[in-house]
């Protein structure tokens, strides 16, 4: 039984122009101790999946439904108070995109890391701060950092603080939303090494959200490729990177330069569709070089083309 299983998940946002179909009938699972990378262009719904699982929803939600099984229990059936008390941060936590935006600029970082313990566990402030210092040490920061404010820290240090915040309640699943965005390449590598070490030491499962295919290859056991609110391909990292099936995945990988081989870089023609009025049928068909008449009429379903390798494309039906 997987640690997390998502079935038929929908999340639409209400706008003046109509509902934005950010997550549209998405299903996947995350086995215990593994990392699922959610990859795709900006605006395809990756972050919306994360906030739908953690239920940190904005006020303009138009539609939110589906089944989310965690440890075999349907957590969508819990009311907001039960979810906050039993799931959020205790069992599932999230590293939000942009560490500076996730930290309060007028509160010392140690207190911010300790806050879940004070609120959820009712812990004494001094005791919670002691545990927070240990959490900061576990992500490679000295205890003295607990007394500092966010503006006194570098980008990499702030990212480590946010990771410590996600770890403080010892959850089993962590959703990582672009955890290395806006960091230089050396700091990115250090953060990725830290995440791999923490995963190994704490037996964590990750959902790793990124638009960087090369970065995802560093940590992913399985990869889900998203396009316009849907998952179009899902498989092991080896299957998706070495034998991509969906034309969108093929184009994405063809656009990534390689160090050891020379290849002509490709690009994806056209533009990303509106999630308010997405194209009928396959949402990639206006940009697809292999489109057939059926592609503009019938929405393809995820089908298994080989063991554990799923693709939503009429070419394989």
C-alpha cells in the first residue's frame, strides 16, 4: 500500500473570467520512502497539487474534490479542524517556494521553526526552542542562527531554515515546492545533497515540485509530467528520462542541453493554453507534431504502455 494515493483530484479557482482549472482529474501515488517529481512548465498546476494535498487553500476556490488516501485513510473526509490537528505538519508538511516569503521578517528564525511545537503540541517556549536548535543543526546550520532574523541570513541559509520548519514535527511526507529556486548552482547542489541525506536518515517520502528536469533527475524515483492541469505521463525516472512516450515529455527532454553528447536543442512551438478555456480533447494537441483528428475531440486517458509507465496520448491506444 502506498503512503499517499491521490485519485480524481480537482482544484479550480474562481476568477471574474471564469474558473481556472488548475488541477483537473489528477491521480498518482507515492510509495513509502520514495520521491515523486512533479515536472512541467510554470502555471501547469504543480503547486496547486501541493496545496490541495496540504489543504492550504486560497479563498477563491471554485471546486475542490477527489480522494486523498494517506496511510490508507481518506483524509478528504476530515473536517478542517481534524485535518489541522492530525495531518497538517504532523504527517504531511511543505517547503513553500521562496524562502524569504515563507519567513516572517520580524521574528527570530528559531521561534519560527519552534512555532508548530508551541501551537500543535502545547510545548513550553524554551523547550520548543531547544528542539528547534537541534532541527537547525540537522540541516547544517549552527544553533546561533536561531537568534537571527531572516534578513541576516543568505539565501541558502534561509532555505535550510524552511526545511527545518518542515521537519520539526517529524512528518512522513514532505512536499517540496521549487526548494532551490533563486539559488546559485553551488547552493542548489548543497540543498539537494541535504535533501537526499535527510530522506535517507529519516526515511522520508517527498513530492518534489520543479520545472527543472535536470534537478528532478537528482532525487526522483518516479516522475509525473504535468501539462495544463493534467498529468500526461507517469513512470519511473529511468522510463521517463530514457524512454519518454508523450510528445510533450519528448519535447521537454529535447530542450535540455547535455554535457557528454552533442545534440540539436529543440523547442515547443506555440504557447501554453489558458486554464480558463483549455483546448478540447488533448490539451497539447495545438502544439503537437503528431496530432490526429481524434486528438482535438477526445480527451486521452492515462494508459499503461509498459509496467508502471503510464501515458495520456492517443498515439498509444
